[in-house]
């Protein structure tokens, strides 16, 4: 796998919820230890793997609020 060969440790996951866990499992198996998750689902990861959850709708709402203040 390219991810393991390049020693990639961080990944962004932006896939449908139905396949997110499968994708994350593959990334972890390849050595990824940090995940930024845009998929609308909670992930199960082993100890030593860090996941940050991002909700793009909330982020966009925040941006539109700040744009109105300009």
C-alpha cells in the first residue's frame, strides 16, 4: 500500500458514512495514527490512534456568520 510505503501518519477521511469505518481500518493497518474525519459517523479506533471529528455544516454556518460581520 502506498500509505505504508510513504510512512504517512495523518489522513483526512471524507467518505460516505457507510464505508468510513472500512476506510479507517485500512488506514490504521497501513500505519496512520491521526485522522481528521469529515464522515458523518463515529469511528472505532484502537488506543494510540487519534481522531478529530469535523462537521462541515457547522463550519459553513460559522463562516457565513462571520462573513455577515464584514
